[in-house]
C-alpha cells in the first residue's frame, strides 16, 4: 500500500485485501482477556480508593473526591480538543501500513501543543484559587487536569497502534489504585493523592508511548514525503472537531447526573450515588475490554467492505457482553445492600439501593446493545453519532432537572438510565438501517454459533 498522506478517501476506501475474520477474532479474544484482567485489577483499585476515602475521611470527603474527578475528566476532555480520538484512526491506519516512523514523527509534533496546554492549566490552577460548584480550584486541580490531558493523549495513541494493554494501564482505575496506596502508607487526603498520582501516571504514559513508538520506528525504512507534516495535521484537525463534540456530549451523559446531584444535594449524597454507580458499572467490564480492541477491527472490516465479517464480529461481542451482563445483573441486584454496606451504613439505605437497581437496568441495556458508538465512529457514522448523543444528552439533562430536585439520588439514577436508553436505542436503530443487523444480542440470536 502506498505511503501517502491520508485523506477522507483513503480513510474509507476498500482495501485490496480482506482481513481474515477468524484470525482477527482470535487476536481480539486473546487480547481482550489481557485487557479484561488489567481492567479488573484497575477497577479493584478504584473500589479500594473509594472505600478507603469513605471509611477514613467520611462520606462528604468521598463526595468531594468524586467531584474532583468530575472536574478533571471534563477539563481534560475539553482541552484535548478531540485530538486523542482522531489519533486512534490515523495511527491505526499507519500502523497497519507499517509506517511506524510516521507515527513517532507525528506523535512528537502533536504532543507539543498538548504539553503547552497541560502546563498552562497547571499554572492557572495555582493562580486562580477559589471554590465553585463545590469544587476547590487550586494547584492540585490544575496539575491533575494537565496530567490527564497527557494521559488521555498517550493512552489513545497507544490504542491506535494496537497496544491496548498499555492503554488499559492508563485508565482511571490504576490512577486510583496508586492513590489508595498513598492513603494507606502516608494518610494523605484524597485530592492531594489524586493530583500526585495523576502526574506520575502522565509521566509513565508519555515515556511509554515515546519509547514504544521509537522502538517500532526502527522497522520502518520509508522516506518521509515532502508535504507529509502539513497534510497529516490538516487531516487530524478535520477528524478531531466532530470527535471533540462527541466527547463533550458523552461527558454530559456520563456526568450530568453527578453534577446535578452536586447542585441540588450535599457531598454525602454525591458519595452515596457514586458508590451505587460504581457497582452498576461492573456490568460493562467485558464491554470495555472487547470494545477497546474491537474498534480497530470494525474499521478494518468496514474499509474492506466485509459487511458479513462486521456482522459476525459484532454478534460475537454481543454474546460475550450478554454472558457477563445477565448473571452480573442478578448477582448485584440480590447482594446490592450487602455490597453497599462496605462503604458504610449510610450507603445501604433503601434509597441508595433503589438507585442501584435503576442504574443496573440501564447498564445492563448498555451492555446488551454492545459497542454502538464505537461501531458508528469506525464505520463512517460519526455525524449520526453526534446527533444521537445530542438528543440523548438533551433528554438526560431535561429529566435530571426535574427528577433530581424531586427524588434525589433515585432521580439522578433514573435520568442516567434514561440517557443510556436513548443513545443505545437510537444507535441500535440507526445501525439496523445502515448495516442491516440488530446489535442487541438477545434479539440477534446470541445463543447460535455464527
């Protein structure tokens, strides 16, 4: 394949060779096992951090820590500008072509403005102390946001080149695991350890990405084209804009419930809700692992025109998600009050348990629908995905404005479940129209061998 700068045509054209589905699936399955193990260990770190904060510092302190994470997540996603999502597509294509030298050149070039952004937001944090919406704005917050700009950038670049295990190591669970260790060893308060561990993870992620990309570049003997730098940057910007919009809409869907609770209720209520949310999110463990690996596979199958291979891959992913989500739903629904009690007596009240049941229903539907947005984004459906996310975010926000003041954390859970219902349901409907198959595993014969 010629080493030419990518454009819209080369991103969607049909390849001369069709990927072998069985080989791709075996690699996907074996790789997902590794990622799932890393994800499980990381999630245990997240639970450990949450439990330690609640037990050692109290419910309100856990609520403040969760709002601190909210501010970091939204701030870093906003300031990365969608570059991290665009680089997955570009690096995935170049990696499959063997253009490893191109990857390291562009990674080093595009990292510079993000480094500047990270430094600027860190300085802003030290210069603008104060409090807003229950979040203390200080040097810790600025340092953590700046660090997560780089963590997200390095992680997505690694994922784009197929290094999904490294990507999984740069997820929030490992960040919180390091924070839990510092709490145990040094007794530092939550926001301090989150800022320090974010900086540590950022340095690890950036060093790992540069080292791995440079090592791979030794296998690339191609000569850079004259206009490569300018054309690659133009494509990156064109891809980043819609991805950034989608990321921000997804932030609304992921955090609007928590933000609304912070506006209408106290920090302890936020802590109770986030404990229920963490438990419900266990249903999507398999989905995270398989989807992270599946995104490049979707793109390759779509580019080759292998619609049947795409259907089979989605079908198998649906089977794996279903096999975990349904037993998990039953387990968490039955043992929910006991599990919530690990955080403290106030976490196991009927109100928190009701919120957990509602969130479990939403997350189970999310898992059964499979990688809806991944599939849309990797098969040319980015614009449709944006519309779906916008409609879903509007529905969730509208519901939260009414339900949270009236019903507290139960209302927050209901608004979050409604958002999941909208974006998954609309996504399944659109994919049925565009690709001709149903993504919901239970409606697609998940028990049959495909």
